[in-house]
């Protein structure tokens, strides 16, 4: 009884971590834009960045159950850090990215002490409040951030010394996609580990976890910091690929958008953020072209339809439809 | 996961559905404006101006057909504006860029104009530095210092010595504050106090109270339009500040048509500086207003005239360059161009590529039962003072 | 100094009362059914637009348009509840958020389409404008009116809650839904009525708000944050909580702007975060 029971979680995790053929196809497909639609690479890069940001939110929302309305704080913090580093003369992308990610992680680590103590509506509103405070601070510190006009003078050097960030967005998409894939692998590993299982336990029943020996607050702080790092990377990517940073990166609007995207795709499924980002941003781009003034209406209808017909997000709804659909990971 | 099939399918379908359009005998203009969100109305008015000009002058210039590709920024979103500009250049293969109601968006898109060497016409964004960001950019709207410095000079000349200033706490507010205060202080006046209010503010009573505490002769205000114009007028009235006694001075947004409707008689006496008003008494303007009303059932405002004059600049520059859409050719054609606009005479300064125009001083009065801005003074050939000073 | 302090308090209290009217409905319905209705401010916006249409297009007196704004919002909310919300009572919080955000998007687009994106003008009757002298201080008449309406509403709500059978059922359902059902109380019906009332109050608030903060197509978004702040700080399911929280926030917002304008919007968020860290369930919250 003891040896086989102990082997079960191990085997479960091993089964989860194997690559499914569809996943391989998906990641190969992300290379298609280079060939099929080279004029859409800038959009593709921004979709990849949004997907990465949504992935970071999934780690805390989908897996640890922390609903945050202020996650853009780390995105924007990473964005401004990367932008300022470049503005002050160091335009090397990768090192700038690492520093920005570390800065966002530090901010995440500090705030995680507050986050870990609260739940439910109080937590949501506190994350909202902290996000809004940071956005206000950035507006006030316009000598540093450029205020509403945005950060000017961000000039990036060539990626890896070879690829320039040009009008076509080739380097931008390659860079963003590489980071997305890399951090996706990290997230995947994290989720399919005992730590990941513990997080799911916290999400389901936070009160009981300490009873089985899992230190909830410590786990929450850890995942929150990691999510902040990843969000910071996404923000830094945006700053570097567009060579501009605005207050909008810290805004409530961005926090709300990424939350909508994640729920749309399906939280707690690792691919939910990516699917949500693709669908939301492509829909927005196309609808806004067709009808610049009222695309909001169609997006709203899409959201309502998804909730009614595909509960638990697109991936969740599809899982329900598939007979052998896997239950929530 | 099976579910990733959806992501893949959607991704592939989305990619494959797109097909770039090809055209030879057309000139494509990429128009980037905020068609949705908080700034949707200025965007709509600018677009109306563009449509009216094309309606009146046809859609063929120098033998080529003009095609407009519209993109929505949704508000202040420099990364989106830059991406849209990039896509317009790379994907839609536009020949020139136009629009830009908001400074941050204009600044971001300027990069694309400079890199791709595309002629860019700014139809509203008003910060002084905008035109410095790309050598192929011309502006037809106005700059904040252009409107606010004359206001400071005028105030002193008309006996005002003590002013309290209330501005919105963001870049445009700071610019307006600096422009007014510098001009006023240079003339010899005293700023007895100033406050910057948070941009998303709806209740001005606290700020007006602060102003009232200082007992100034005049209050200088900058609000970015929208709901804040009537809100501040009401706050002034609530605190018993009558614009006819204590002068209230601002640039045009404070007393635009919608704001006046909302403010009612509390607006009487407010003094504003502007480059355009639909009541401006000139034959050209009366025709413009009539045509605008016939087409869109509302009066034009300075956003609309920005769109209108922007299109005029594009058309005339194309004619002058012989339909050569090269950025160098068009900007060379645009420099120094002068014409009579519904707003009055205007021209593009060859040195800065910025607009030079007449600034009108107006006061809100009741004419024929309606509240209107009545012009009582004007300053001609005003260049953007900030760039003019740095050039000397 | 006293004069200005009084002015700040008065204006802050008036603003707070406006927030109270907008938020009380959400607080009670959230507390009762745990249904996250982010489209609450869309109903407020509807009330506002109804008032504007009645007074501007049809020429009704402003005061007469207020009850209609209330009714319109209530009726529309009942329709939404029947058709859409009912299906999602058992759904996750996140799904409820997504649905109601979708409704907000739709309402904003519809408002823009029907009314345009401009600020809606509303000219209140002359007897509601200007200032009047109260105990030597000059106060805005409209703000006084707003406070009056809000206090009357509060009294009616509290009286209903304390002295009527329906009120008792509401209190029972908020306290412990399952127990209430077990006792034979038709919680769904109680909730439907409460939801309609709450949305109606939001509509009334929306109509009253125009004179103070203006109305445009984005109203449903703009005020959502403030309403959420009031509800969270006040505590779910509590009228007293909403009242106190709204007052506190209105006054601190006004005081902050007067005494520390450089801090600007900081103060209201800072106050909210601190209060929630001290009392996570809200000032009058239960859980």
C-alpha cells in the first residue's frame, strides 16, 4: 500500500509533463507568421507579449487562486525599468530584460507579504488599490517616467548584436516568441511539480493546507514573486520592441484586459492565457478595422457568448465537450 | 492537450484569412485617430473634417485616387499607435500618415514616420515637441504654448496682476501652466498660487475653494475638455466666483459648444484664447459651418477644422509635388504653404514645420439667446513660442 | 479656515451620498447571492440617459424624471436577471465577472451609438441651482438636494429592512442563505426583488450624478472602480457599511484635494488599502 501510493503522485506528474503531439504542433505553428504573414509580425509580437503576461497571471489566478486586479503593476514596472535602462544609454536588450525582470520580481516579492495575508474581495481590492497607487506615482513622477507623454528616447541596440528592431517586427516577434516559449517551459515545469500540486491545494482549500504540512503563505509568496518576474519580462519586451513606454502599461485598463483574456481562454490550464490572448487580440484587431467606433459591442457579445456556451473559458468549455477531455489540470 | 488544437486552428485561420490589398493608381493615407474610448468625440470630429474636405474636393488629386485607411488607437496608447503606424506602412503600404489627436500617440508614431520616411500630418496633438520628432511631419492644429502665452500677455496688458492657476496634472496641463505663467511673469504679473488636480477628477469644489482663499484677480484654468469644463464652471458658480468679476481665463476647450450648453449662464464672462470657433465671422467659415451641418448635423469644432485643414495640406502638397508621395518631396512642398482656412489665415512655418496662425481672444456672451464665444481681440501670425525662442 | 473646512465636509458628504446611492444595491446583492455584477454601473448609466432623454427631448421636469430613471433601471435589471444572470448563480466568480464585463462593453457601445460620445447636457431647474445660506455658510443647493434624497432613501431602506416582513427575509438571506431556504423563504424571489431595487437605486444615482460629475458613454466603466471601493470598504450586504464607507471616501477625497492637492488621487486609494488591511471583511462586513 505504502510504496504504490507513494508512486502515484510521481506517476501522475510524469504523465502530465510528457509533451502531447498537439502541443508540439502548436509551438511549431507559432513559427508560421515569419513565413506566411510577414507583415503581421508586429501584431504577432504584441500577441506573444500579452500571452506571456496572461501566463504570469494564470500562475497566481488559475493555480494559486489569487484574483488580482492590479497585475499590470509588475508589467509596467518591468516596462519602465527596461525603458529607463535603454534611455540612460545601455541599449542591450537581453541584459536590460534581465535587470527589468529582477526589478519587477523584487517589487513582487515585497508586495507578496501583503498579498499572502488576505483573501476574497479584500485581496481583489487591495491588489486594485496597490496597482492604482503605483500608476498615480508614475504619473506624478513625470520627471522620471515622462508622465502622460510617455518615455522618450528609448533606443535599443541590435538583438544579439545582429538583429535590429525595425519596422517589420521580425526581431521583435522572434525575441518575444523565444521568451514566451522559454518561460512557458519554466511555468510548465513549475506546475507539474510537487510545488504546483501544493498551489492547487491552496486554491481549493487554503485553510486546510497547513494541516498537511504545506506552508501556504510561503508558497503564495514564492509563486507571486515568480509571476511578477514573468510579468516584468513581458513588460520589458513591450518597452524594448516598441521603443516606447506609456502610463497605460501600469493602468487598471491593462490589468482588467489581461484578466478578461485569461478567463476567456480558461484559467488554470496553462494554455488558457495564450489562447485567450490570440483570440482577444486578433478579434480586437479585426473588429476594430471593420468598425473602429463600435468594436466594443462585438467584443462584449463575444465575452457573453463564451460565458454562456463555454463556461470556464474556451479551453474549459472545450474540455467539457470532448469526451475524453482532461479535467482542470 | 487537445484544447491547444483550438489555439492552433484559430491562429492559423487568423493568419490565412488576411490578404494584403494591391493598388497602383491610388494614394493611400493611413489615418490614426481615437475612434473609441474617452477621446472618441474628438476623433469623430476630426474624421468628419476629413470626410467633408474629400466630399467637397473629390477624391482624386493629381490624377491619382485617394484612399483612406482608418485605424483606431482607442485613446492614449502609444504602443498601439506605433504598431498601427508600422502596420499601415508595412502591411497596408500607405503613402502617408495623418490624424493623431493625442500627443503620446503622435510622439510614438513619429518614430515610424522618421524611419520609413513618410509624410505625416498631425491634425490635433498639441505639445510643442511633437514636430521635432520627425523631419517629415507637419502640424495643422495648434500648440499649447501658442494659445496660452498670448493669454498671459493679454492678462497683464489688461490690468490683471494676481492670478491663481488650476491645471490638470499631466503633460498638457503642465505645458499650459508653464506657458501661461512664464508669459505672465515675464510681463510683470504675480502668480499668487497654483494647483494641479488629478486628471480623473470630477469635483472641483476643493480646488476652487483653494483659489478663492487666495483672493486672486483672475483664475487661469486648463482642463482637457469633456466633463471637466462644465464641472469647473459649476464649481466656480457654487463658490460664488463670477467670471465677470474675477476673470476666468483658459484655452478654447473650456468653452466649446458642448461645454457652454452644459454650463448655462455660469459661463458668462469667461475669457478664452482659441484658434478656431464655429461662430468666427468670415465668409469661408460660414460656408464651412453650413456644409458641415448639412453633412453631419452638428457644428464643427477645432478638432474638425484640424481634420479639414490637414486634408487640404495633403491635397495641395500632392498637387505641388506632382503626386510624388516621397516623404522628402511632400514635406518640401508643405513647408511655407499658406492659405485661408475657415479659422482665418494660416501657414506652415518652413523652419519648424509647425502651424502659424491667428490666435483670437474671446469672451462668453449671450447673443440672440445663445451662449457664444465672441471674439474681441486677435494676435496674428503666432508661431509656436517655445520653438521660436530656442531658435533664436 | 472653518468656513472652508465646513465647505469641504459638506461637499465631501454630498459626493459620498452620490457614491452611496450608486453602491448600496451592489453591496446588498453581492452579500446576498455572491453574484458579482460588474454591470451595476451600466444600470446607473441607463438611469442617467433616461433622465437626460426625458428632460431634454420630451421636456419633462427634472424631478419627474427621477422616479422614471429608477423604474427604468429596475425593469431592465429584472429582464437581465431573468434572461442571463439566473443561469450563472452556480457559476464561478470568474465567469460571472466575464459575463458582466461583457455586458458593460455592450452597454458602453450602445450608449455611444445611440447618444454619441459627448457629454450629456442636463439643465436642472433654476430652483436647484446656485447657493443658499445655511448657518452662515454658503452651500450648493443641488448638493443639498442630493443629500436630502440620499437620506430619505436611507431611511426608507432601513425602515424596510427593520420593520417589514420582506426586510426580515432580506436580512435572513444575507446572513445565511441556506438556512433561509431551509426555513421556507423563497430566496430567489427575495433576491430578484432586491436586485431590482438595487439596480433602480443605481439608476436614480446615475440620474442625480449628471449635475455633479457629468454623463458620457463611458460612465459604466469610470464609476465601477469607485463603487467597488465603497462596497469592499463598507462590507458586503450592509447598508450601514455602504453609507459609512461612501461618506468616508467622499470626505477623504474632498479633504485630500483641498489640503493636499499634490497627493491627488492617491488619498482615496491609500485610504481604501489601509482600511481593507485593517478590516478585510469591510467595516461592517461579516465574513
